[in-house]
């Protein structure tokens, strides 16, 4: 079917010419050769005229070895999406590292320039590279035709390649719903559907051969309804273009029009956005560090007089960069990178830096803020300097006596430096100075427990506890869920992060793709050991109150994040301050299962639907609640977000149910057959009910709480000897 053609009559054309160069460690791999078999490009047009682009690139190495690609020339302002960045090398999935260089970036699935890296694709290997991004500016722009009226023009091209391509396809999915009567059984759109969309082709579209002077028609050009599933609803107007046997540097030009009325209502005012590589920075006392982030406008109107204010606390000194920083105006999609050099004082603490970004033409409620935590490792003075050491060597034995004196003095001097941040503890915990406790159950003392241990302390069920540990193992890449009914797991041998003792015990409990119940009991037993060691001197009520504060605090931080992108990152990835993975605390909130969808309902100033990290996408697919395909159809972002989060909660629920098939009994207050008191609730409540003897009983109860019988006896004895009336 052919459609109306139109010579170019536009007020403004946004033409993209993108020229990538394939990259495969060229300095070291001189004999590299490969066939570029196919390039598939999905372009999802958002109602606001921005685009969401995903590339699927398939190639086969015919000589040498290959470790990555180099892409350059993306001219629109965009936000790279790390959740759509991976390579499948000979059937094995690899994470893509993006390394900006010049006007483009490398996409590496192996260590650059390391020829013996086992991740490199070898001769005969097939590689599929996937990457995607969101434009942060409107690509569909308005033009007016005397014949057709106001139209939205899409004049764009995928990247050009320096290699011949066997097959290339571009699929443009519009936010234009099709009536079922316009759709044929083979998913084609009839003339009525095309007319409703206002579809007009430009005569300049097609394949332009190098040097872009010869125009060739596409081999395939069709209008279809996406998704390509007759049972789906709604279905969207889609333009599919394809061509075989493209030469190197051929220009695949996509140029057509749709009715402007579909985009006009979604023109957005200026919206502040920012991107930062990490919300935690390791720093060393008296050594400068760099705080850097990007500020951009992903609205349509200009942001006026954009100002960045930093809140720099005591013990941090700004060395370069100004506070406040006046960026000036930001037009749609424009971005600015800011960099600040800061010097920390010699104090071992977490120091938060507050950042607020404002614009003079926005209301206060539309300003945006975030916090970066600086983890400062103090400098401990050396025991002895070089000059003094020389004197000691010269004076021999007398020097030894002097050395002993110096060491004693040194210990006294550096005693205040007993607290220190470890490199590996940046987002997990703080090593505090040892404090001598002479009494048991000291009022106000909170046990130093991580989220899982804290969950154990407050009697979280075994089912939920094991599920939490399993989720963390999946996130760290160590465990893969094959199915949940029944629960089947595999030990991948991968450790993206160090495992905790209980995570390692869970991995060890995987036997023949199943969890061994007895080994799970051993894991819970070990958690009981650790909790007892850490909480023997703690105030039970204070520790329990602290746990509740953590749960409420993590939930509030999630709910208060202004964007769905920020909420998604926080939920799946970020820590809650220094108290471990935020998801642990959020999942323990009593409102999680009921209200988590409500938290994500308002997308806020976001690019689109939530981008779920790859590890959870894989998990959701294994449970039958896949989230990776939900967001590709466009339209109601809030509705799509709700569907995605629904699949997230269903996935977690299936994991918990799968664990429940193995662990049928809830976590009991006292594990049978052990000598550990794992819950203070029952004992404490009973003791409190004897008001007259509670005070006398308290210390004895805590000191004797090594098993139920000992606790009962001590409590009873204290109560009798207390002489209560």
C-alpha cells in the first residue's frame, strides 16, 4: 500500500546523522574481521515528541577476537539507559561498560586491550549487542503544510556503519491508538488507520548511498499495529522500514509526518533533571575529591536562570567551583556538567552534601534536590617519622627504650582516631571504637545489626527472611532463579559483590538446583549465633524501635523521591543511608505489598516508564511476570508503570511462595534444639507484667538469656528475691 508523498515543506527539520565506528581493541587485534549480520532499531515515540531508542546489533567474528564497539555521532541530547546495555557473546550474557571517548563512547564487554580476556569474542562467535537511550528533547517537531495543515515531522536516521550490513530494520512506534476495524489479520493498517494518524511520507526518505547522493527505495515498507498480537489492546500505529545488503556508510533516512494534534497537548514546561554516577563518595582526610554531576532540562520550554546551591557542612572546604553556581538559561534538552573540588578535614564520619537546583520561572515545588554522602577515612599519624627512626638506629639499645616510650605516647595520642571508614564499607556500615560495657541490657543501647539480622531480631518469618537473602544473592549475580513452582536455583559462580556470611551459606545450601532445608536451618542457626553475639548487651526495646525507624525511614525516602526514575533506582539498587540495601527495609514495611504500586503511580518529571535493572528483569521472566516488554508500547505512562510494578510485586510474591514450599514453619521465638534465645518478646512481656519486680528482673533476664530454661529460672529467681508485694 502506498501513501501520500510530500516534498519537504517545513519550518524546522531535526536531521540526525550518526556515524559509529566498530571498535574491537584495534591496536592489539590487527587481524580482526567480522560480518555485521543485522541491525534492528526500535524507536518508541513518546506523546511529548521525545523518543526512546533501542539497538539490537548482531555480528559474527570471522577472524581474530573482539571486545567491544565504538559508537559516535548521536546528535540529539539523550540519557543513556544502563538497564538496556548488554552483549550476548556465544550465548553468554555480558554487561556492557560505557566509556565516553571523543564525540562518542566505547561499549565494552571485555577488559579493553587485554587480549587473553576470556570475555572476548573469538573467531566463529556470534555477538548480539543491545543498548538504548532516551532523548531529553523533542524530536517530533511541528511543521505546517498548506495541503495537510499542522503536522509532526520525524526526520531522523539510525547510526551509519563503517561496515556493510546484511539487513537493517527501523521500527517507529507512535503513541497513536488504532481502532480494531483498521487492523488486518496480518497486523497491517488500512487506509482509514493511516488517515487517522495523518501519515504522510516525504519524498526524501529512503537509503542514500555514500556519498549520500543516490537515493534508493526501502526493500520493505509497511504500516502495522504494535504489539503484533491480535489479542493485545490497545495497539499502536507503527511504521516498519527495512533494507537488505547495505554498503558501508549508507544513510538509512527515516522521514515522514503524522498529525500534530497527537503531540500538542503534551508540550511540557521546562523540567529540571540531573544525573550523577554515585550518591556515595569515598574520601580521605586532607585529600581533595571531586563532586561532579550533570544538570539538564528535559522539558520543552526554556529553564531561566538555573542556579545550583550546595549545602557544604563543617569539616568540608570548597576549593574550586562556586557556591551558588549560576548556570543561566537551559533550552530544551540542554545539559551542563558541573564539577566541584572539595577538601575534607581529618574526621572519620559521613558528611552529607545537599544539592538544590532551581530556576527562576519554576515554582519552589518544582525545584529538585538530592544528597551525596561523603565517607571520610581519617589520617592516623605515623608511629615514628624517618628522622627519628635514623636516630634510633644510631643509638641502638637506648633507642629501643625511647621507642617503647614513643609507642606508649603514640597509643595515647591516636586513641581518638579509633573510628575509621573501610573502603569496602562505603555503603554498608561503620567500624566504631570499642566501648567497654559493664552491665547487661544497658538502657538505650542499640544492637549493631545489618538489615537481615535486624529482621531476625524482630521475629520476621523464616519464609520472608530466606526470601530476602535469596533476592540479595540474585542481585549480586551469584544465584539465578530458574523457576519458582517448584523453586529451582543455580549457583552461577559469579560474585558481583562480596557475599555476607548468610548469603554464602544460602549459596552453599543449593544442592541439585534446590535449597536443602537442613542447610537452611544451619544458615538460620548461624544468624542466631551472630545476633546473640551482637545483641547480648543491647536494650531490646531500643533495638526494636531502631528497626522500626529504619523501615519507616527507607519507605519515606522512597516515597519522597520526585521522579519514578529515582524511585526505581532507590528501590532496586541504592542503600538506605549507611544501613544496607534499602530494599530490605522497604520490603519489611507492613505497607509494602499493599501500597508499593501507589508509591510508583505518579511518574513525576520522568522520561517514561520505570527502567527495571537487568537482574530483576531476568528474575521476573523466570517467574512468568516479565517486566522487560511491558514498557515498549506507548500511551498512558502511569498505566504502564502500574503494570510494571504489579509484575514486580508478583515476582517477589512468587519467590516468597517458592521459598515457602521448602520452609513450611514460621520462625519460632526459640529455635527448637538450640540453646539460643532468638526472641525477647515473650520473656520481656511476661516480665513486664510483673510490675513490682520488673526492674530487678531486667538485668538478670538479659544476662542469663542463653536458653529458655536459663532465662526462665533467672527471671523467676530475681522476681522471688526482689521481695515484690
